[in-house]
């Protein structure tokens, strides 16, 4: 059995790292929570892992903008290292705040000569939202979503509304298969109901819903009223990531 190793990034304000570690361990991976300072001191640490994760939370209190400070740190200190990490065929995952970080660091959608092509803005409601939502997946090029067509997961964020700089940018992302997750109810008002994106390789996934919060059947709010069939949707996403390397 191949031992898949996962690095879960930790900085001030992250608060979903333990849940993410638990999720990966349930599907047979070896997961470490590693502080950003350790990686900046020695970027070669990344060579020991196959999956790099930026978990949910409020990195640095989301001062300036959600995920912006951590995104700048990754770009400045680890930009080249993370691009090489991806080029080796490894996987990168950003959940909620992690999606905000990866998007603003240009690891999902590289900026062009005019700057960032898209961002995650304040929810259309104008406030933090915490609820369960249904998603439709388009998994063709994204190993995290193999075999998934529909998911039900919770969201918990204030700045999760996807906004493209120009309408043609969203159309282009749809044509290249990078819009891999959409809301069916679009609770945050995202353009195109976008809930998750991958990069052009499919190896970098960012999503606003929290798969690490649906690993056990009893985490679903209706678990006593219906009998879940198969694995919880969140667990399947993590299993896909590990299976990608095992197979």
C-alpha cells in the first residue's frame, strides 16, 4: 500500500486543520499540520508530500480581505516551490478560506496584465452564512471529484461570492472545464453559481463548501431521519485524492 503524505498548512487564524487531518487519516493518508514558517525556512519540506492543503478558517483574521495576507505570503515565499510541486503531478486543495488564498495567490487562475481575473467577494446577503447546500459537480479533469456528480456539504463564510472581472472570463472557465462545482441554490449569489474551481491541469482545487465537515454520517443534520447510502460526500472527495496516488 502506497503511503500518501499530506501537508496541511497552519497559520494564525486557521481553525479547520484538525478536521482536515482527521478526514485524510480516515482514508488511509498520513497527514501533518505544518506551520507556514517551517516551510518558508525550508521549502524542500514539500518534497516529502503528495498533497498540499490550505484549510478553512480566518487566516490572519481575514484582515485586508479574506485570505489576502496568506496569499501574498505564499506568492512571495513559496510561489516557485508550489508551482514545482504541482508540476510534479501532485495535488493542491483549498477549502473555504483556503480557496480564497489559492485564488488570490494565482494558483488557480493566474493574473493577466490587468491583474486578478476573478475574486471571492462579500456574499450577496451582506453577512456571514452557515448552512447546508447542494452542489453539482463536473469532475472530468479534477481527481478530487472523480465519480461525483452531486454533493451535499455545509458552507460557512462571509466572502464566498465568485465574481469574474469580465463576463467572458467566466465563459472561458466554463469552456475549459474549470468550473467544477456549482450551487443548485446559489446561497451566496456567486456568478454562474460557482462553488468551486480547478486550475487548467485539474490538480489544484478550490471550493467554498467544507468537505471536512461531512466525514461521518452523524455530521449530517438529518442523519436520524434518513439512512445515508454509501460514504458521506465529504469523505469521498478526500478518498479520491488519496486513491489518485495509490492507483
